[in-house]
C-alpha cells in the first residue's frame, strides 16, 4: 500500500494528540509523496496534573512540530480558555461546522482521501471531537458532499482508563518512522512527562512495541478502520 497522491487530514483535540496517535502515519504519508493537513481544535491556559498548559508556549511548540513533520498546512482553530477542556459544553453543530466548513483545513476545503479522528477515550474533549468528526464524515452521494474513502480512528495513549475499548485492525510499520515520531513529540516540551506517564518518549516507544507484536513487527502504530472504500 502506498499513500502517494493521497491527502490526509488528522483531526486532533489538542496539540500533541496528532503526534501521539498519528506521528508515524503522518511521516509515512509524507515519505510516500502524499499531503498532510492537521486540524487542532483547541488549546488554552489551564492547570494540569504535573504541568501547566500555557497557550503562547503551546502555539510555539506546535509550530516547531508542524515544521519538523513537514505538514502541508495546519490550524489551531480555537485558542480560548473557555473552550479548552470544555468542548463537551459546545453545541455539536458548532464543532461539526468547524470540521466540515469553517476551518481553513476543513473537510470541504481540503477534500481529503483519508481522515484520522480520535478515539473517544476518558477525555471529554476527545469524545466531543470524535462525535463531531464521525458525523462530519457521514456518507452522502459524492457529487453532493466530499467523500473520505478511508476513515481511521487513532488511539489515545490514555485510553487504558476508558469505557470504550480500542480494537485496532490497521497498522503502520514504524521501522523507519518511530524515531521521527518521538522527535516530533519532543517539541512539546511543556506537555512531556517522565515515564511511566503516557506522554513520555519511553511510553510511546513501549506502546509501539506492543502494537508491533500484534502485527508481527518490532514497532507499529495502530488504528481502527471505520470506513474503507476501494473504487
């Protein structure tokens, strides 16, 4: 399988989710000659367990990460303390409109072949973005609405504590891309923690090893295919 001439949009609730879930996929698509766009829904100033989210710092970290990954374009849609970690309080229609139309990297503007959306984990923002993204990818006749041939759900490393079990059925071999994924994560210095926190380089490598075992590889990145159309 090759991603040459394919276009991927990764929809991420917050900066770093796109790397944790799709760092290998992003690198693979770019290496194959495809295009990658990243839609980050929100960030803001917020105390966190073991760290602090500061919007100005995270904006700079995101810029460095996107430049390193060579994405074709990206947008942080809402830099807003009232929305950050509170996406479950926003009307779903507003989130759907953002994903479908309003963002400069929206589905209707970019018309991607592949969309990667977050697994609905214990994080309320991830669940809200999953629900809105899932609706935005609903099928319609292709002449009426841009159709995404592949819809992937990427994993949230914190999902071990989740009512929604992640069952992968699609894997990316990270043989050539694990170091790139870890390097990309390292730009998010304000969000990195020491092992065994799931946002740590060692945790990313360990999870890649587990997913690799499932696919008979040393390291892999795992997804669930929600839709795949072959024409």
